[in-house]
């Protein structure tokens, strides 16, 4: 049911995108132009979308895991 390697790969890909967005945000901020500000805003939105994706993946994955109760004999 659960595909751990796939989930980990999706999270790693989202993290890579977030890192790239942070670099691009800093580069655009240094330019100081209106066009750079618009591009920076798009990068911030992209970063936030990928952050939300990580939050959703981790929370849904953890909520879907089942915890087995201890047996009566223990």
C-alpha cells in the first residue's frame, strides 16, 4: 500500500525545488527592479506550494500508518 521510496523521492524533489527557489529569490531581490520583484513573487509562490506539498505528504503518510496495539499477554 505504501511506497516509501516514492514518498521520500517526492519529498527530496520538493526540497530541491525549495532550495532553488530560495537562491533565485535572493538573486532577484538583489536586482531591485519591478520585473525582478514580480519574478521574486512567483518564486515565493512556488516555494510555498512545495512547502505545502511536503506538509501534506508527511501528515497524510503519518496519519495513514497503523499502530498495532500490544497483545493482551504483555
